[in-house]
């Protein structure tokens, strides 16, 4: 069983933007690290009756980020929980998406304003939603990774 050192919650600046983005980046890093290095066959195998698998969770979060921050349309949300791509490719694609999403967020100084090129939602809502979504799936990923190879920790 592998045990990673737990990473404490981030120490951010005092502004609302710094706190929201700090916690989102903390969760993004955690869920990517939890998936990175997982063995491919096991990371794609359903570990629970719902069919949820580790690679699929991170693939889904990639689609959520791309939809929310990059404006990409997703025609079939349930399909985003499945992927045939290697764990390394899923992690790399997620990290690249996070980089692109952060570039969009860097250009958003007003949390009350809508995301660029959209009528809504506000940047604040989008950040809060992504913190909730990523945190929820990071918890799922913790359990799935421990079931796969015993790896624990953030």
C-alpha cells in the first residue's frame, strides 16, 4: 500500500478571487495526482455498481472545465464518464484543460461578471460550482484509487 503525504488546504491571499481560485487549484491538483500513475486496466474498470471508474472521473472533470470555462458544448454528459485513453493521456488532457481554463479566469477581474463571451453564469458561480464538482469527484477518486492499489493521501 502506498501512502502519499497529505497536502494541507491552501494558504491563499485574502481576496475572494484568491480564495476561490486557490481552493479550486488545490482540488484540481489533488484529483490529477490521485489519478496519475494508476495502472491502466484497473483505472478503467468499474469499481462500484454505478460503473464509476478513476479514469472516467478525471475525463468527466475535463469536459466540465471545457464546457464551463472554454464554452465547449457537451452533447452527452453520461458518456464523459468513459474513456479508452490511457491514464497518462487523460491526466495530460486534464492538466492542459486546467491551464487553458486558468488563462480564461486570468482575464476575469470581476467575479460578478459573466464568463467571457457568455450571458451567464457569473465567474463567481462558475468557480463555486467547479470547487463543488471537483471536490465531490476528488472524494470519489480517493476511494477508487485506494480500491485499485491501496494508494491513500492527497
